[in-house]
C-alpha cells in the first residue's frame, strides 16, 4: 500500500477540499504556512 501526500500552501483557498473530499479521502494532508516574510 502506498501513501499519497497532498501539500497545500495556505495562500490558497481551502474551499476546494469540500468538492475533492472523496478523492483525498485516503491522502495525508499537509498545510504549509507560506508567509512572504520570515518570522523568528
């Protein structure tokens, strides 16, 4: 069995996840915080 990871930058609206929920059902979701400036 393989694992699929879906990487989504936070700049993108996450509304599309509702429409794609069946396709992403068995995927690992990774949400990245991608601010244009570096903190810390």
